[in-house]
């Protein structure tokens, strides 16, 4: 039989919009022996994680817990649980992940209405508010930080408009949580999903969600206790959720003191999430957002000094993703391959209309630090020179160092 | 702000039907730094994992990969992808997890037909075959190893009958894979899901699945490329799958050389899965099944020598779960609590009609070893004595030692 070798992954500098490098303390947490899922020590860890998630989402919501799957499992859990078949759902789209929300809403059996704006920009909130008045949706689903284009959509006015129109607002904050302010209560977001493998710097595998009492009221109209556990049939005001695995009504019973058996909680991933959240709260949300902004400034200063041009409207730039136009005549994929193979650095390409036109550089979580930014700028200069691009030698790294020096003063 | 302490879970001896203890080599694998999801080193690990899963499932199927979620995400992925709304689905039920299959099939929009047999036994395959002839189902979904009752259902005749009736057979082998033979091709199982946190001794978080060309043919009739990635609309012979996250048609594109972007693969969990599979294949499937059988024999000998009685029909006993009747007058939960708090050992209670009537003891994966079995027997005797149960001192551990000694000879 073929013998498989020991696992031995190379150490990478990951400057993509996720998955990014993981703090060694989080990696260590996953190597702890597991506890049983109903062990009181483990349920204590579950409760602590909920308390930490409330702080992360800046919310007083009762419900804040991880869905056991990658980020899109959390998006789908919110949508399949809060969108009843036949609901009117409005999806404003300003990049690839808006299209994903459209796709999932359709699969939930919704009547979907979309508005689109050109990639590289965002919506004036008034456009979305006008669409809300026009469509009168039951649910509005929108992306906060769009990694495909590197844009961030302000949400406060949209949140208020949804509340006034009695629509539920579902927000995909996968790319922003932990790197950019996400104010669940202040912005009146009814349901929010965050990502682990981006600004939280936890491996992909869990999707933290939170939702308020308005959202819960809708869940309760669709709630069903599982066959094999239930003692009586119940009538429902709205159809039962189409998924068992992603039914938030069941998940919240599992995360409540009732601990009604559902799935087997992902022990090691929960250890990682708890440790990652501990590090985020220890750093402090404001300090963390400021750190992300600092390294973005240094990166942008360096890229600009090298003569590279940024993509998209600067007014809506997402701090944690910087999109760079690939210079005329340069093969973007050859640059990425050389960066990875010779320098051990990963940056990202893009999707759809932007494929081959831009690189996307992430400055997220643990990857977002001075030595990574400087290393990338130096390596990118060398690779571009090697690929025949004409650019001055040296100014990229120097410009970034200037930003860091000014920051120290 | 409240400071959260360092994570510091106690070391447990976990003798439940999962989650069970994890081999330290698997725990170590999760502490390796992460790779990006499209890094060639990472996609190599994905391919290796597929090759190992084919061996685990004893199949030549092209498709064998993990669904990113706990075991029931894999069950639901198979069902939601292979059951079209309106399909006739037959679910034979012999314990709690049969009810779960019923529940999920209903949520998929199926017309569900069930047959039930008393808990503690299994079906004579002829009963299931008669039901297949009678119902003429599109899909049959059945549990292989039922942890709620500790029974195992033979599947070869049922597999042949499904093939003859042109029904797809979906098998929940969550509890059996890696501990008990599961012969996907020989038994003509069209789609199988295994669990990680049981006999594979990998933390909960991934659900390995495999399915054959018959199952894939049905998937392809429902396939849709995601909005934001697709270049043209396609017509479908059958309705599009109701889930995006669990749509196997999309997952297989992501696991194919095409690598069509879907979710962000769970890096650290995949490291764990690959390492866990490596250890399983290094031990060898037959040797591993024999090991599970040996420790079951020792456990059963010990329990019997203590005067305890086993639950259920011995002919259908599942090797890896031993159900024990709680002696008259003894509080089963008090025994479990004392075992955990004083001895650091976890055993399980049960569900529904068996709640308070039996304990369930697992001998699975890394937990399934001599020192654990002996430790449990000694501790159980001490706790039962302490709880006022009349039983002889000493013979449990001695009887188990006898089994181990005979095995060495």
C-alpha cells in the first residue's frame, strides 16, 4: 500500500482576503485534547464563546453563537431560517458576494428583487432606501465588505429604513468582522454573520452569527423539535425551515441552557474560536480597527510609490482589502506564481469581470503586520522587475517605512 | 473588561459513542500553520485526502471527499442533493437516527414512507425488501450503525434490492466507518456518509461522503453553477438543489481539478482528517476492525462478570457501542456524574424511550484501548458500590484481563 508522508505544510506569508495566517496561540488551542459535547467544562466554553461573540458584534442580542461550517453555512443558516418560501427579498448587489446572496435567496424559495451598481463602487444609501419603499420586501440581504472589489457599504441608514419598513435586514459581515467596525445594535442590523478566516485570523470552519428578537420572532413561527426528540406535533404559522442542519430555531435550543441535542459541536474549532476571540478582545476592537487602518496606509503608500494604481472608488475602499490594477503587459498570474514559489507569499486574483485585471491584497488579522507588509512590497518590486515591468527600485518599501515611522512619533 | 482565562480543558477518558478521544498526532496536525485554499500544496492535500477516503469507503467511486460540517451536514448534503422535492423516500427506522433521516427527508420535500421495528433490534432484510417492492421508492435512506440502541443493520441484501428496484440507497455510516466493515461497492451502496468524531477519532467538524455514478447522474440533472461565477443559464431536468452550501454538484466542482470556487475549505480540519485517515490506513482496516472487536469482548466480559446486563438483541449488537441496563434502584445520571467528576471518565445516557434506562459505552477509535477499558471497569465498580449497588468486588477487571491475556497467546 502507498505510504502517505507526514503532513508538512510550508510556512506562508498570506496576504489574500482570506484564509489568512493564524496566530500561533489559536493553532495551539486546536491541539488541546477534546472534551465531550455535554461535559460541563465544554458547555462552559460554549457559554463563554457566546459572551465574547456579543462583544465582537457590539450587541445586546441574546443569540450570538457559531454555525458549524464555513462562512457561507452561516449566511445560508440566516437566510434559510429567516426567509420563508414566497417571501419578498431585496438584494442590493455591488460585487460577487451579492450574487451569492441572490443565489441563496432563490434556493430558499424567495421572490428575489435585485438592484445592482457597477463593480468598484457601492450604493448611495438613498438608492437602497428607494428600492425598499418600492419593493416592500420581507427581508433585505446585503454584503457589508465585498472582498471581490474591495469595497465597504455603509449600513446605518439602510438599517433604519428596514426597521421603518418592517423588513428584516440580514448582513454578510464575513470580511469585515474584527477588522472594520460592525455595529449590530447601533446600525439596527437584525441578523449578522461574520467570518473566522479573515480579520479574526481563525481557520475556516465556523461562522459566528447573531440575531435579535425581531429575527427570533420569525424563527419561532417556523420552529419544530426534531423527530426522535419531540413529544408532540406543533402547528406552525409559517412553513418549517427547509434545512435541519442550518435551522437556527434548533441551533438556539442546542446553545440554550436546554442543550437540546442537535449536531455534535466542533470541539477543536470551538477551542480555536474561543482563543481567537480572546485575542481580539484583549487587543480591543478600536485598537484592532486602528491597526488594520495603519497597515493599509503603509501598504497603499508603498504600492503608490512603486507607481501602481489602485482599483475602485477611493471613498468606499475597504480597509482590509486593497485592489491593485495589474500593469499593462504584465501577466498577473505569473506574478502571483512567482511570489508564491520564490518568496512564499500569497496574494489573490479576482472573479468574473475583474479576473486578470486586478490583484487583491489582504491586510487581515494576524497577517496584518509590519513585517508582512514590508516583505510583500519588497518581493512585489523584485517580481515585477523580473517580469519586465519598468519601475523605480526601492521607493515602495521606503514609503511604507515612512508611514510606520510617522505613526511611532 | 472581563479577562478570559487561558483555555485549559481537562484530560478526559471518553468512553461514549462520540465524540471520542483524538490521537495526539491528529491534534498536532491541527496546530500546523495554514495554507491558502488554492495553494498547490493545499490542493495536493485535498487530492491525497480523496484517495485515502476511497480506501476507507472501500470504493472505486470517483467522488469521495468531506462535506465541511459535522456528520449531519454530510447526511443532509446527500439527502438534499439526491432527493428531489416530491420524490418517494423509504426510511426504515430502528432507533433515533432513523427518525433524523425521516425528518431531513421531509424537509427536502419528499413523500416519506417509513417502516419501524422495535428499538433494540434491527430489520430482517426481507422486511425492507418487501417495503421497497411495495413503496417503489426513488430513494431509500437507512442507518448502518444506530448509536442510540447499539445495533448494526446488515446492508448487502438491501443494497442489491435497491439496485434491482432502481432506487438510490443512501447510508448513514457515521458510527461505523473505521470501526466496523463498510463495503460501499460490494454492498451496492449508492451514497455513504461517515463520521469523523467516532471510530476515526478525528474531532467533529467534517463529514466524509462518497457516491457513485448512479448518484452523480441524478446530481447532474439538478446542477447549477453559482450566480456571480456562471456564464450562461442552464435548463434542468430536475429542480435545482434547495441548498447552496450542501449542493454536492457544486462541491464536486470544487473538489475536481476545475477547483470552481465555492466555500473556503476548512484548512485545519482537513489537516486533521488527512492525518486521521493516514493513521487508519497505516493500521489497516481489517486490523482496526479486529482491534475494535477485541476491546468490545473485554468490555462485555468485564461488565457481565460484574453482574450487569446488556440491552438489546445480541445478534445485532454493534461492536463499537455497548448498551448496559441501569440496575434497578440506581440513578444512572448520578453514576455518570460521579464517573466524570471523580474519575475523569465519560460514558453516555440515551434518548427517547431509552432515557434513564440504559448507559451507552463506546469503544471507538483512539478511545478503544486496553487501559481505557480497564480504567472504566474499575471505576464503574467503585461508583456502583458507592451508589449502594450490590455487586462483587474485583471480577470485572479480572474478566477483561483474561480476555486480553487469551488474545496475546
